[in-house]
C-alpha cells in the first residue's frame, strides 16, 4: 500500500511539473526521464530482471526518439548533429538490451548527461539575460 502511494505521488508530481513547464523545461524533463530509465534499467540488469530492464530501455528509447522528433532541422548543423547523435544512442540502447551490456548503458547515459548539462546552461543563461539586473 505504501509503494502504491509513492507511485501515485510521483505520477501527480510529474504531471504537475509537465503542466507548469515551459518548452525548455519540458526538454529538461525528457532528459531527466531518459537518464532515470537508463539508470533503472541498469539496476534491473544487475538483478537479472530482464523483462523490467527491457521495459525501461524501451521507454528510454521512446524518450530519446521524442527528443529527436522535437529537433528543428531548419536550424542547421547543430540540429543535424543532434539528430545523428540521438540515432546513435537509440541504436546503442537496442544493443545494450540485446547484450545485457551495462557499459553501453553507461556510454549512452554519459552522452545524454553532456547534452542535458549544455541544455541546462542555456536555460540559466537565458534566465540571467531576462532579469532586469542583467540589462
């Protein structure tokens, strides 16, 4: 019963975060979600819970696919490079799932973390520039 309450709280908390989020924050939430699922998949892999591992990896793949679909390809090289990187991560996650390879999960997690850090920095910079003190 306690676990069910936690799951309901997490669901409501997540839904509230999404409803209150601006587009930039939504992308941050997607990064966080993909990273959390990869981490959870790694734990399931260690415990040989292969069905759960596969569900988490497939969910991470779906999220990365969503990030890929959200790219504005008209913006140029950066979007094209990110599209190729997301494609690479998706292929690597399929491989990690098939091989039960934690090192691949770590690789993809590291790549996503780097992109998320850059995305977070962009948000902080934009917020700093929008404050009256920055002008």
